[in-house]
């Protein structure tokens, strides 16, 4: 709990608080020693980059405008409920989201510069792009219960991105039918 709170919280509880909530089952020294043991076992590697970190890098490298960047963020968020994407690397999800965003908004190409900075070719992210498309089609199905992200991105703050007509277009439908595993 101490490690998690130090990582996640702006104001982490003090060690004494953990002694108190365990009803003095552990001392401050024992908690500190266990924390050190855990950090050493993890080789102090307790963080992984998020999709958003990769998207920011790729968007900046590609000189992507705000609309394309926000659409890519929307695409990444709607995939959080898709189990197939849980095994994909955050860098791949970000690359696929940006690729699809570029294609949907103005048909932009996946440039060698984007390939270099993302580390992915168009071919490498094709199956992930198709999963994204499948998820978009699901969201557009009447009665779909996963509407929170769609509603969030329908606001002016997010440029009403979830209401883009391109999300209901033929490209999305064609890609969703090309699912390969």
C-alpha cells in the first residue's frame, strides 16, 4: 500500500499511518524494510509508459493537428473495454489510433517519419486498426451499453469528436470486417 500510494497519490500517507491501520502489527522499520525489498525485487522498475505518452510523441513528430490528436485519444479510450487489446503494447495502440485518425479525417498517409517515431509499419498495426474499427461499429450499434467515452468526446471540450460522420463511414465498416488474429 505504501508503494502504491507513493506512486499514485499526490499526498501519500505517512508510514505511521500504515502502522496505525494495521493496529501496530508492523513497525515503521519493518514497513520500510519491506518497501526496500519490494523495490529491489522489481529492480526499481515500477512504471510503464501509457498509450498517451506514445501518442504525444508520435503526434508531435508528425506535426498532427489538434483534431487528429483528439480523435486518436478517443480511439484509444474506446478500446479500454476490448479484451483483445489488453495484450497489445501501449506503443502499438497509440500508433494504430493515430494511423486511423489520420485516415479518417483527411486520408493522410502513414509517413516514414511516423513509422520511425512510432516504431511500427502500417502492416504491423493493421490488425489493431481493424479491432479499433470493430469497436467503433459496436459503439454505433443501438443499445450499446458502453456510451460514457462517446458521450465525453461529444462535448465541445473535445471538439465533438465522437460525432464525426467519418466514424460511421464506409472505411470503418470495411476495416471492421477485416479482423485477423
